[in-house]
């Protein structure tokens, strides 16, 4: 991929939104920004083979989303005699999921994020358009669609996770990928004030819902404010910032229409803080206060009465119990209280889980996720099994930014294992990034790793909302992903 191609793709994104920035302004920014320079350079690394390893072996990748296809491409670039098979049933598996927030806010169209899987299969990589229905790591094989057995020397599990809307009473459906199997969920979600951007159709419907909320606010005459509710969940989730992003963007659209004073926006996180990194928690709290947002910690959405527009939460708190005379410490008891909240508009973050075929197999774990060494991404039991992306049991890492670091580590380590080297050379340091959209035009770029400290890539205060990060989010990240990562080079 030549630098001019990446630049061309970024400018094509700019051309879609002339109301925000002109091509001339974008070129000026790109010419002076170290941020832009690093993205363009990163997206062109490895235009020739990353290395020329003669390692041989049959590699099977289960999952052809961003993680799986990027890894396949990098392996193809690295191995001189690659034998790689990707198994993926979803014809839209490489669609740009980070863009769903922008679709939900009316900045992009759904068509801006939908891409065809078959256009991103690396040359020479075999594709099986099916689903793995069984894992047999003891015999180095998987079963596809309940009938076809496929053997391997190395296995990569990159299935992603499942959106378990059915885990909330009153809602239906378990969505296996962003663009598939959502008919049951759409019976309740995506209409009548109840929305979720976590699947592509849901993101598109969320924008309709925000517009309806704006119209309702314009017509609202009563003394009581309309209620907009935003939920989090008690499971690991992909893009943990999304529930807050859509809250900020809903507020931005209300402000734009001049009716922000007619709607009360309240965030209901399951946990006890806004963000796992203290500096970002503090920054978000101040942003909430400035905008007049409300929040209630320790609330997990367990039921929705869609007919009456009532959300039912499990409000859980820790209280002191009996004193242990030996330790001098009190036993901590969790109290549970059912809380009912009326809503006019609600964005739901569904519980999420690993696919059952993974979690209930020998390669899974009690919690479902694939247990790997968090630094090497090698399975803790099966040394020729690896995992990457949302399904891997790696802390704080279910984002595309994490995958960009992980897939290089995995490829380096797998190739070393195939070459029978004594040690695995690469380590994943837990890096992840959350471009937290805070308005129509500003983003706080939250970068961090397992140290739970900010790890900014650029010499700017990472807790500040900045327009340049908006440019990164809206213009640069998608071209870098679709034409950089998916070619195995960014």
C-alpha cells in the first residue's frame, strides 16, 4: 500500500463531510501534524514482506473479522510458503464496527461502514464460508458446519464475541456478529424509544431515535424533563467507551437543536467509576458535570418493560457485615435493590459473552473466553493454539486499537513457534485506545495499558478534548484500518 493510497482514502472521507472540513484544510492539517505523519507512516510499513520465514505448517484461523483477516494478511506477508485457511460465515465480517457510533449520531451512513468480506481475503489465503461447530485441540482439528473436519498445525481463534440481548428480561436475541442474525432483537430494540448501536442496523435505528427525541423535545411543554437513559453492563464488553460516546453525541444533537434543557441525560453504569484509569475517570466526571449529566453507579440493567417504557435495574451496594475478631475487618455484604426508571429514550448496552461453541469447548474456559498468556497470546494449555481480539481472555483490550498491537505480537510468536525457537520473542503490553467522542467535533483520546496509566502516543495532555482527535476518528482511522491493518501492514 503506497502512502498516496492511504492519503487518497483519508481525503475521500473528508469529501463526504464538507460541512466539517474542506479538502484544502485537511491537506494543510496533514502536512503539519505529527499525528497524521505517524498514521501515514504506520499504514505503509511492510509494503514488501515483513520477513522471509521458510517455516511451514497448516494454519487455520477461526473468524474473519478485523482480527482474523488482519492476522491472515500479516502471516501471508511473513511466510514464504503460507498455508492459511480462514473460516468465516458472515459476508460482511470486515465491516468497520468502530464507525457504528458515528452512524448512530448521524455523522455517517450505514453504507459508510459496510464492507464485503470477500474483498479483503488476502491473496493466496483460502476461505471457508461456514461456521466452526466443534473444537478438538487434542487431535488438532475443528469441525465446520457439523460435518467437515479440518486439521491444522496452528490454530488462531478470532471469533469475536456475542451480543446477548436475551440476557436482559424482556429483550430477545443473541447476535453473533454486527451485521447478522438480528431479527429477534429488532422486535424490541430499534424502535419505540429503545435503541442500541452495538449492531449495524441498531446503530442506524439509533440515529432515527435521536431525531425522534429531538422532535419530541421541541414539542415538549411540561415542567418535567424528558428522560434519556444510557446503560452499561456487568460483563466484559467491546468498546467500553461506546455507552458514554452515544450519550455525549445525543446531548450534542439536542444542543444543536436548542432543546438540551428539555431532556435529562442519565448514565447507569454497573461499576463504581467512569473509567478504569483514574486520570480518565476524573476527566469524564468533569465533562459530565459541565454538561449537566446525571449518573448512578452500581446499576445493572436486568429487565425492560418495553410496553410501558420502564427500565428495571439491579442496584447493588456493598455494606459492612459482622466484624471478624481475628482480622479486625468487617465482612462485606452485597445488597440488591430493584430500581424502576421511566424513559423516553434509552440506549442499551447488552451483556456480552464468548460464543458458546468456544466457551463450552476444550479451548474455552469457565467464563467462556479463550485463556491465553496475556503477553504472548498463546493458549495456556495448547501450545499450537492462539487467540486474538474480543474472544481472547486478555484484560482491558476489546478494541480495534488493541488488535492493531496484538496481531503483530501473535504473528511474531507463532512464526517463532513454527521455527521451533526456544522462546517466543514478542510481548503484548496491554495497549488499548478509546477515542472517546465528547461532542460533534471533539474527542478525548484515551490511551492506556495494563499499568492503568495514560500512555499517550503524542506530547499532548490525553485528558483534554481536542478537535484534532475528532479528525483522527472521523477521517484517518477507517482508511488506516481498511487499507492498512487488513493488508497486514499497519
